[in-house]
């Protein structure tokens, strides 16, 4: 098992963490059943929105915003910027799903899938908000069903978010429990499970075009070339950087870059109770940032695999922490180790 690497002064980080807790801002929610959304505000400022209309194939948190007001998620396709890449229209904000559940692709489904192919894709339909609670730690929970296109339920999902933040940081703790309504098989696949599509500025600079095919053979091209906007770089808990992070394991992974005058960092943290901990990182330079514990066959070139099966009535739980920071410098490995350590105790 991979262990956390220790960087810097633990005592200093602990002191900084204590100070940050004392400055936590109040989280509030604005719910609209008609629009099927819940706005999340921290310190009275917009942070994100849980969106779950039937026009989307999954519930998403979109956009994600720093404490300073900078949006760290790509605008396209819901609110595109002039320079936004337009590849992978299923990449919206922060989401949770998987490429191969009982042969259905839940990950790649979007408005771009032709009607003739739609039956090959799954849908996550949110039917109710189950908890909303303001406070220094804001709580938002929902129930959803993972279905085929005929609305036959494969899994029930119960997700609980805990949101918190201070003057320079936002934290999302997500706990998702999936219960099998029928026998369910997650077949090892590349695309899963907690995904985030980064803003253009947080991509890794590249001069190469990349081609990708989804599970049903639909091809997408991501353009490289003379793009001068990206400033991002990945760093994992194991010291991997840049594109070398992809397909490696780690307790945490962070993307960091410049957005305006701010140093912005976005980190994902795995939990020791998750299946196949520590996770593999499906972290691409073009802006896809994902944690996928069930892609082992893909990430090890077939050396091993991780399929997950649930009999009817069985359940599995996935826990993740997302940390968004802005200021004069990116989060340090020592700070991330502290955040990972506190999350592991939850």
C-alpha cells in the first residue's frame, strides 16, 4: 500500500489548518425544485450549483469557483467561453459515473450521442433532494437511480456532500453509496469514476493533437498546437508530475496553475475505505481530471484488472475530497498530506 510522503513542517501545517478552521465561512443553499437545481453559497458568494434536470444525463456540480471568484471548471457546453475547447461534451463540472455498468456506458453519454446509439448508454436520474442544511459545514444530499434508456433501474444512488470554506479555500467531501436493484457488474474500464473538467487555463500546455474513442467507438479529437492559454501542471502524492501522473496510483493528485494573478490549485483526495485504494489517476493534460479505482486493466496494460460486482441488495460506498485553493502559491504537498490525513479519519 502506498503511504503518504511527508514534506515540510507538520507543526506549521497543523497551525495553519487550525487558523483556517477558525475562519470558516457559513455555507447556505438556495433550492429550486422547478429548475431542478440547488445553488451553494459560501460566505454569501456563489460556489457551485447541483444541477439535475432531465436534460442532463447525470447530476453535476457546475461550475466550481474559488474563494476569490475564479471559475476553475470549463464553461462548455453549458456556458462556453470564447476560447473554450469543445471536445468531450459529457465533461461538465464535477460528476460521478462509470463507463461500463452491465454493458452500458454512463460516462460518455451526452446530447451529442445519436439517437440510434442512445440505447447503449446509461442515465443517472435524480428524483429527490433528501437533505439540505446550512452551517459552517453545509450538507446537501440527493437520491438518484442509475437506469437504462427504458428507465429500468440498475442501481440506487445516495450521495451526501459536505461543503466548507474560508478566505482562500473550498472543500467538498462527497460520500456516494450505490445499492444494486438488480445484479450489477462494473467491468474494468478507463473512464470513471469521479471526474472534473478543468478550465482552459489549468490544462497542461501541449503542441500535440490527441485522439480518443469512447466505449462505443465514437472518436473525439483534442487540439493542441499554438494554444498559449494553458498554465497547468499535475503533482501526485507519489511525486509524479505532468502527463506522467496518468495511470499511476496515489492518495492525492493536484493540478495547479495561474488564473489571472492567482495561483490556483485543485486537488482530489482518495479515502482508505474506497475500493482498490489508493486510486489510479485518469488525469489528462487536456483538462480531464479523474479518480478511477476500477480502471486497473487499462492503466496496467492488462497486467491486472479490477472488476466490481454487486448482487441484488448489496451496496458499495465511494468517498472523495476535493480541495480548491487560490492565493499567492499552490497548495503544498505537506498541506495536502494533512488534508488527506484528516479526511482518512472521517
